[in-house]
């Protein structure tokens, strides 16, 4: 059994879904579902997951504090009812989430200062040409009338 498979088994026994456990074990996000599906078909891995779950159930007592890999895992356990909700701990976990997964902002496309100057110069040039064309048209009209 490879180290990644052992990590996968540990994460599955902790209650994560197949794809999530594969990602946490170090597999690529793009292939996590496929790898997890393949590992679910291997009898040795299924047995190891069941054994790890049974060992976790047997070793946990009511008073023993649960250990989690991170705030996401703790909040997930609270939501699933696997851990008792502690308001202070839930608040701390929620406060930590933005620091673990920073916001991804949409890329904005704005002109560079040089491009904006060129655009302003182009607009001024366009306005000057339009004014000159208007004056030329007025002169032509006056000369045609004569």
C-alpha cells in the first residue's frame, strides 16, 4: 500500500467523501474522482477503511476530545452531527476559514496609464479633426453659395 493510499484511508475513516479524501491525500483535483472510484473497488482498501472506522469507534470515549485536520473538518463534523457544537470553537473555525483559503478575485481588465494617455490623445485628435472638418464643410458651403 502506498503512502497516498494510507492517507486516503485515514481521511475516509475520518468521514470525508471519496473525492475529498483523495484530494487531501495528495492526488490531483482533476483526477480525484476517478482515483477515488478506483480505490473504492479495491477490496484491501475497503477493508482497511472499515477497520480504521471500527478502531476509531472503539477508541473514542464520550469525554475524549475529537481531533480534526483543520477548521473545515471540524465544521463538517458539527454539521454531520459527529461532533458536539461548541460555540467558541465554531466561531474560531469560521474566523480561520478566510485565512486558509484566500478569496479569489475575478481578474479585472483595465487599461494601463500609457494606454489611457494614448486614448485621451486619440480622442483629442479625433475632436480636432471633427472640428476642422466642420469648418471645412462650412467654407465649402459658403463658396458653393457664391
